[in-house]
């Protein structure tokens, strides 16, 4: 009588059971590489949209994601974070912020120096832009040249580590078109909206309008009134207060 064959059933895994796990692993790896391939062939416009969303949510300039921030802005940031030094370095700050090659044709270096001041404030440093290079008399629409200047300031703000306040001011003369508080608020908002268009996160900003209050010069003279008609971009410094 022949030998009885052993039953193929029974407990315990088959000898080649490990091949099941290995095949699952190969399938996962293949899926992973197919996914990588599909991502590499994404349309450029889709990639740009994703990058745009990311840069807006993180508060950086859209342009800066593709272009390295120039060293002059990093140096500017270091200087401006030491307000006690700015009185001695005003010209250096202006030269770094607005080198000749970025100045619009309508604005010379001399015009810029007459219409830009850097002032120390209790909360940080204020870039003071007088209305002569920002707006037409009595108006609140930014001049084309003003936008070119603000683009440079926007790059600095994009790497600034603290909040920024934009404040509008006027002289004490009454306007026929609108009151001074309305004009100062509309001018501050015009600057704010332009900076927001540069893809800087809106929560980084606050805005103020003081009209004729807090003059920095004598309103009795034309020169003094010219200085008082201004927009101040206050770069705050976290944790420090200066007198």
C-alpha cells in the first residue's frame, strides 16, 4: 500500500509567505515614484499659484521667493535695529535704501534728501516721506514715482522682524476739498494698500491718521508746513522702547 500524501492544508504560514509583504513594498515604492513623476510634470502656472499662496501666508514678498534679497537690505535692517545710531548714519541709510540705479527719473538724489527723513521713535524707527514726493497737492493718489520708492521700502519690510505702522499727517491749514483728518487717513491708506499689493501679509500692518496733530516743524512757515505734510512708516522693534 502506497504512502499517504501529506495534506496541503494545516496551520502555519506557507514557506513563501514573505513574498506577499515584499510585493506590497514594491507596489508602494512604484506608487511613490509615479507620484514624483506626475509632480515633476505639473504645469508651471499651477506651481506659481502654489508658491503665491505660500508667500502671501508667510508674509514675504512674492518676488523675493525667486530673487535673493540684496545684501543692502540686510545691512539696512541691522542699522535700523539700533535707533541710537541713526542720527549719525542717515545718509548711509538713504544711500542703501535708494541707490542711484533704483531712483525714478523724476526724483533726483537732492529731491529725495529734502523729502525723506529717518526719525527715532519710542517704538522704533520712522521712515518719513513728505507729501511732495508721494502725492499731488491736496490729493491722496500715489504718484508713479512714489510707487517706485515704496517698492524698495516694501522689500525692507518683507524681512523686517516686527510690526509696521503707517501714519498720515497734515499741516494745520484748512483744505477746501476735505478736512485734514480725512486727507491724512486716505493718504495713509493709499500707502498701506500699495504695500499690501507687494504680497506682504496684511496682519503685519496697522494704520493711523493724525491730521495736524504732532507736527515735527513750525506750521507758521511754508517750510515747516511742508515737513508736517507727511506719511510715516514706523518700523517697530520688538521688546524695546527708545526715548
